[in-house]
């Protein structure tokens, strides 16, 4: 898996760092999409079940646990996205450079490329942020899976209570 990459001093090329950061960002997006699908299914199932009538007392007692797990998963997905956007904005603000990997690291309206040391420091910040976002998005998936399991228990409790 790409997340196991640990750059060492002087061994990596800037293109490698940027490539690893981009791969991690793609994985973050995939993980967030998976979490969103789980959460959407749980939300749709819960709303449709509640629209059919209030479930019994055991199911109502489990509803706050389900809602809490849902909120934690959604929070991790949002934090992952906000962290990435904030870091990209900071790097762009410090360098004036576009952050699209297909665009050269030369700032707009300037013929001077970034200093190698500055470029490497900014790339390391991007890679660090990508690792952090990867961890947050993985936590979102884990909590979404737990929410799905809790939803199954909640549905069983509602069915057993006759609601």
C-alpha cells in the first residue's frame, strides 16, 4: 500500500514525493466515498424505518448510539477534506504555485522556479498532510462500517419490539 512510504533524506526525487502525495489523496477520496455510501445507506434505512412508525423502546434506546457513530464517521470525513484543502491553500499561499501535478512548479507571472529547498519543504508538507488525511479518511470508513453494524442491530431491535 502506498501509505507505507517513508521518505528518507536525500533519497527521493520531488516527482516521487508529489506522486506519493497524489496517490494518497486519491486513496483519501476513495475512502471518503466509501464512507459516504455506507452513511447514505444507513441514513436512508433509518429515515424509512422511522417514517413507517416509531419503533419500540429498545430501538429508540439504540438510536442515539447509531446517531453518535454516524456523526463520528461524518466528522472524520469532513476533517480529512478540510485538512487537505487548508494545507493546499497554505502551500499555494507560500509559494504562489499551482498545485496540480500536471502543472510545472514555476509560479505564475514569474520566470523563476522555486528554490529546490523551498520546493522540497513544501512537498514534504504536502506528503505529511496527505498521510494525515489518509488516516482520517480511513477512520471515517471504519466508523461508517461500525455504523452499518449498529444499524443492523437497531433494525433487529425495532423488529423484535414489534415496531
